[in-house]
C-alpha cells in the first residue's frame, strides 16, 4: 500500500504498513529502531496516539473517514509526544519526521491510500 497527496500527486509513503487489528494498532511503531524514508504506517481506526516506547520522532497525519486531512502533527517527539484525541479523525498516517514539511498539507486535502 502507499499514500499519495491528491492535490500534488506527491507520495507520502511508498511502502505503507496497514494496522487494523487491536494488537497491531496498539503496538504501532513502538520498540522499532527507525522508520525509513518512504515508509509509513496507517492505523485504522485511530483518533489519538502516544509516543511511549518510541525511539524516534514522527509526523502524524490524522484523516477523516474519507481520507481527508484533519490535522498534521510534525515531529512528534519520541517518548513524550501525545495526541489525546483528534475530533473527527478516523485514522492516522505515521510517517518519518519531516516528511510532510514540503507538501504543505492542509485540512481537507485528500490522501489516496492505494495498493
């Protein structure tokens, strides 16, 4: 799977892991050493995340049910970053820190999740 910003055609993640099980959503990227450029994780459903047991910062893009951007959190710090609840969000893309900076993602932008 991959994630593409519809407005620009730019790829957010060329290789996207999809976590839909309760255990997979709960563990997410915890305990991993890194998240390589071009990789990411789509946690669905999800409207809040924490960075406990994370060894690296991430960018988090919260999406509504139609995969439209609700909010972008850039460089959430390892261990103490948290998003308790992003109202209206249904899923989140977790991406390498800094990977969304040049895209100019705005609320309402559409993200295509395709295989």
